[in-house]
C-alpha cells in the first residue's frame, strides 16, 4: 500500500475502533488518558540489569513507534543513558519488517545482534542478515517457518550471555 | 521483509501451527484433506448471478492465492467462462496490498472497479487510485481510517448497480 501514517495515529485509530467495536462508552478525555499510557509504559523488571550487562556494546532501539513515543518511554523509565541511538521508523516512513528499516542501523547486518520479543520482527532482521535473539517471554511455541532465531532467551537479562565472549 | 513464499505454503504452515497450538491431534492425511478444501471452496450463492449481471465489462480475479488455488476454485465452481483474466500475485512474488500487485491489471487505476470483501484489500486498491466497492457481507462496521470505499454493498449481486449506466 505504501502509505505511511505514524504509529501514534495508528494506535489511536486502533483504540477508537476497539472501543466502538466492543460498544464501550468512552469520553474523549478517557481515550486521551489511555493514549497517555503509551507514553509511559513500565519497563520490564530486569530491563535495567539487562542493559547494565550489555554496556560494553553500543545499544540502539529500532522501533516502529513514533519518535515521541520512544523518547518518552525511555526517559520516563530513566534509561536514556544506555542507548547510543534511538531510531524510529518515522525517519523513512515505512514499518518493520521492511529491510529499509534494519538498514537504518547503518551497520553490516552481521555486526548486529538483533533482539526482539516479536517473532515477525526477529524474522525481518534475520531476512536482513542479522543474528537474532528472540526474547520468548511467554514461552510461546515457535511458528514453524523458514526462519529460526539464532538464540532464544526467556528474559532480557539473558541476552548478554549470547554475545561472543 | 521481502521474502515471498506462495499462499499454498503459507496456508499450510498456518494450518499446522493452528492445530499444534490448539493441541488437536491430526494425521498428515487429515491435514491434506483440510488443505484440499482450499482447492474446492463453495462460491457464494449469488456469485453466478452477480457475474451474469457484470458480463458487459471485462472481469478479472486478482488474488493473493497461488495459481493452482485460483484455477481450481474457479473451475470447481464452473465459473471460468466469466473471467478475462485470473491473476495471481505469484507473477511478481509479493502480496497485496503492495501497489505492484494492483498494477498487474495493466489498466489505468480509474478504469478499474475493484471489488473486495477485505477492507485492507479495498484500501490497497484505493491507495493505488481505483474506485472500490466493498462487499460488506457481514455488516461489519467500517474502521475509521484515511480511506473510505466509494461503494458498499452487502452481496455480490449488488455490484453491477454501482457501475456507471
């Protein structure tokens, strides 16, 4: 389709559709409060220790979220000092898993360890050529597919162990 | 991601994943029989009369299905004489709603009346520039979005009425 609308707008449209579909009466100010939650998500308990353990390598966020969503989420959790770069797809106005997005990291694919909770995202990075680590927090079964992650961990604080020593 | 696997393989992978996820014991021959159903879907009751009413205009199928799935579905319902073309995305190895697919019709977008049951497909055709008719068989609410179909019908036999006289 190749029509980009940023993730903030997509998220709000989805929320409005969901409440209408479920016939939930909501005021605009309630919807605004719910949208506000996307600016202040709680980091997983082990996020800080996971980032500490990875400090020796430059870390980047590469996300479908809008720049405002990412900046706000990182800052509200006080994690901004850990990241060399926070990259939103908004820069090129298309979404992962397009290879144009993984290219934004400006590294040879093999130099990246791509970590994701989303299997589709891990598959996109793998198709781009990155080693990938799937954080399978819920213990979901892997979908049988042409792709398998190089590493699978249950929590973020196990990611550092997958790096070459 | 830009990795194409044809719709037959995607469908089979989805079926195998679904039965595993739902812990349904199935034999390979049962799975093969289920896959066979995709080669012989029943046309909607009004399909033939809808196609009769549209006979004055050249009709084409433009589908994400694999060539074998499309040919078999059309033939098993005895509808092949109605179509000037049956086009599978397999020709260019990507899926709708990529604009590359709508371009396969080889017509100026404005010359096409694109009919779909899928709102995402109608939106893709609209983004390409086609007038679109959404066949909203289930009476679903339209998702609020940047796109609205030019026509909405409840059944295929109402499509002909939307054509200019």
